[in-house]
């Protein structure tokens, strides 16, 4: 019995990472509508043979919103209102949310190639990119690999260099450093309950009042979606490729860049945002009070005006 307990402890550490941001994920089946603050039809299309779920509304300069590690389009439910003067495009990335989850390498180069193909499929030649966490890392990679395709950058709690060293959450440290077999993690994920879900979301969200029973239940349902774990595990495995590549080239970014950071971020502290500001020429950092790793979801009344001003030069 004691041996079983010892095995379950590291299990739980990696199971927890699969829950990160899942409060902002969609239902297991493909629903006809995105039922956030706005009733928005979910669209699908094939990108390199894989079905991708996305939202596309409004007119004007296109802005593409990229969710974080383990997240989905639900992270941006409060930003859909920006469609007054922009074309707002929000997708579930390949390997996440309602999109297909093929057994691929999911390297940084693969993710950037996918985003390029996604933009091509929508006939979007150039767009502003708004990314949270891992999504910010993809936006950075896109700006460096294809600068002609990126108008402006908004990095929200962005993926920095030296990821493991900068993580301040012990929970996230254990998750990132865990290399258990996928079958073991899937088994633990299947049987972990709503209490575990709340524990993880408490690391991500500063305002605990936002973690309502509805949010917890939504997260609990969605993390059991078939096929979600393998892409997450593969992206974790590929973090060294980010470190060796795009993370070293932040000083080469030429696009106007806004950095937003939650003042109570437990994953990467605000000092990491300040370091990114120093590394990216001409960038500006705004700290969002009373928010954690998802400031756009926790404090949209503060974040959205900043986005509108920056995205409308």
C-alpha cells in the first residue's frame, strides 16, 4: 500500500498540469455555438488535413488570439467584444480544445507552420497576434520566423526564456519535470476529481471568487476529452527546443509589442515580464492588478481597453 502511495504522488503532479487553463475549454463534443458571453457559432475547417475549431467575427484589421498551454478558445470569451473595429479570430490550436489532436511532434517549428497554414486557409496575409503563456511563445516564434505576417504583438504572461528556472509555482515545477508514462497519467487524469481541478485553477487565477461551481464543473468535464494528454505531454517534452531557438532571439523582434502581466501571477512573476520588456526593443509592459496568469479572463475591464488602444494605432 505504501508503494502505491509513492507512485501516486508523482502521478498527481503531472495530472495537475493537464488541468491548467481547462476552465476555459469547450465541451467534449462539437457544439454548434460558443456559449460564452456572446452566442457565437463555432466554425470548423481543415488545415493540413486536420479539423480545426475557431471563431471568426467582425470586420477590420485581423487579430488572432492564441491560447496557452492546455487551454482553448474559452480563454478569450471576454475579448470577443473587440469585434467592433477588428476581425476577431480565436482558435483551438492543433492538439487542443475541440480541434483535432493528431499524434505529431508538436515542436515549436511545427506549431508555427500550423499557424501559418491556418492564416493561409483564412486568406489572412498579415495579422496582429495576441498570445497567452504558450500562445505568446507561438506568437513570438511567428514574429521571428515570418515577420511579414505579423502586424503587432501582445504577449500576456508570455513564455520566457529559461522557463524552468523562472517558474515560481512548485505545482508547475513538478508537472513540467515529470516524465511518467502516458498510460499512467491518463489513468490518474480519469479518476482525479473536482478538488484537484480547483487546486490547479487556484494556481492560475488570483480572484478565487471567479472559480464558481460552474467554472469548476466545466473544467472537470472538459479535461476528460479523449486524446488531450498526448499533445500536452509532447509540448512539455519540447520545451528545450524553445529554449535553444526562439527564446534566445527576443531582441530580434521588430514589431510593436505590448506585454501584459498579472501582478499576482504565480506561474511567472511580474519580474519576468520586466525582463521580457528589456529584451524586446521598444516594447511596453503593463501590470494588471488583482490578477494571476490569465489577466484577460480575470480583469477584462482593464485588459480590453489596453488591447483596443494598442491594436488601433
